[in-house]
């Protein structure tokens, strides 16, 4: 009941403010201490114009409408936050440790502090964490976004973006949040000279390690590390962009998730070049949901209100 009351209160804030502004409409805390910024939906141009330095052919500009308000964590999930999940759900913790230590002899080599962003997590691991956070927030199970045990062959609920449980951001939500109302390569503009003030990438991290979340400057909506530090898993399967019309960011008709179907991730990381940190950059087409990498993590989001 406490979780439902908290949700109702922040939803009322969104209803009142969404009509006034396309900037964040408030904040709230999760039971695990994540600060969540509430973002009213809207329409924007997703992708990059042909002249943007570092642009790839996968970034075709197109209009997208997000028909809901959503919340996004101000920082990437930390080592400490993920550790509490592993301790609370040992059945998943044992599986994760086995996979992480099999893939990397030192899975915390690049994330040595508790406030570093968690890495070495698969898309399925992120989904499991989101379900646990929904449980911690006393969100009814009917509103959870993922099946009880996320794995190869799982089938998502047909209304997953209408549900209010925690989840990964869609690609459109992620880029909308990263842009923070701007149309430039980064929310701070087009100048690469300013990038080290906002992002940990290969030039200022020396590819040595991640840095504690929230160390550098946030974008105008108070979101830290949208650029660099670690790649962030997003919800969607990888698909080509449309070339005309307005795309509405709704549920994918393909609800089955499988190991051989690439998912998306965004933002670049401490080991990658500057151009991967741009708001429009989509990464490669080979990011499979069961894979774990030492530069990939995630941040949590959730649907707050669906537009009438």
C-alpha cells in the first residue's frame, strides 16, 4: 500500500505539470535510494542529421512520439545497489557470480568501489533487478514488466509499457532523456571540448576503470553519466529506424526475447571513443541479451502515466 500511495502522489504531480512543460515534472526516491526524475512524454527528432561528426548510417533522423510520462534514474546502477539484490535473491546471485567469474577472472577490476557503476550484467540480469525493485517498492505483481525469471525464450506482457513496474528505458526514452530538450550532439551542445566535463570516455579515463557515478556534470534534467562511464542496456530489440512519418513509441509486436535476438544499449563507456557518447549513437548490432561485458551496465526507469 505504501508503494501505491507513493506512486499516486508522484503521478498527480505529473498530471498537473505535464501540460505546462516538457521538462522534468518532479522527483522521487526508490526503496533502494535511487533518485528518479519524472519526464512527461513528448515528440522529438530521434537520430542525427547527416552533418553530425561521428554519425553512422544507423542514426537516420525521424520523428518519435512518446505517449506517456516516465521516470528515469539520475545515475547508473551502482555496485552496492546490485550487491544488495544479489544478497536478497541468492538464486540469481549464484548464477550471476558463476557467469561473471567465468567470463572475467576479475569482474570488479574496472569497478573497484561501491559507488562505481555495476558492469558484467546481461540484459536478463537487468530485468531481474527491475522485478526485484518493483517488489521492494510494493508494486503489484500485475504491474511488473518482466516474467518472474528473465531468460532465453521469455515472453513479455503485451502491455509492458503501460505497466508501472521498474524496467529498462526504451531506446526512444533513453535518447529523449539524454537530449534533455536539445537537438545537438550532446545536451551541452556540439563542442567536443566540453565532453570531459560530462563524460568518462577513453581520452579522460585512459581506459583504466569506471568512475563513481555522478562525479561529472549532469545534463539539464539532472541526469548524470548519460554519456560515457558505462554503456547502458535499453529495453528494445535492435531494429532499423523508419525513414518517414511519426513513430509512436509503443510495445513491440515481437514479445519473445531470445539469446539470438540483439537488444540495444546506449551512451558509450570509459573504454570507447568520443563519438559513441553522442545522444544519437546506437552502438553495434551484435549486443545479445545473455552477453556480459566489462563496460556495460544499466539505469532503471518506469512508466508513470499513459497519455489519454
